[in-house]
C-alpha cells in the first residue's frame, strides 16, 4: 500500500531529475527541475512492475522508491 501511494499519490514542491536513464555516467550531474505540485496518473503496467519487484523480495524499500521515482520522473518529463 505504501509503495502505491508513494508512486501514484499527489506530490508537492519536489525536484525531478531530467535524466531518463538509471545512472549513466553522462547523467552524473543531471538537470533538476522544481515542480510545485503534480498528481500522477495511475498506470497498471507501472503498478505491476513495482508489485512484482516487491513480491520478489529482492529489493530494499529505498530501491523500490527509486524505481517509483524513476517512473514518476519519466511520466512528468514526457508530458512537457
């Protein structure tokens, strides 16, 4: 439940990393954009990906949050 709220719940006053990769060397110093508020849309594929990683039990909470943040950042930046 926490992870679903973390990923799909509204957020206020946060930074978005403008890099679409997951840690390539050229993104060591990514461009950060400040977002005043945002309400993510529910995406079943994103939810299933997070749920499967959670159920596998091989990811820490921090890793799961990182995956959720990556999904959210991608969603926001593709809309702009």
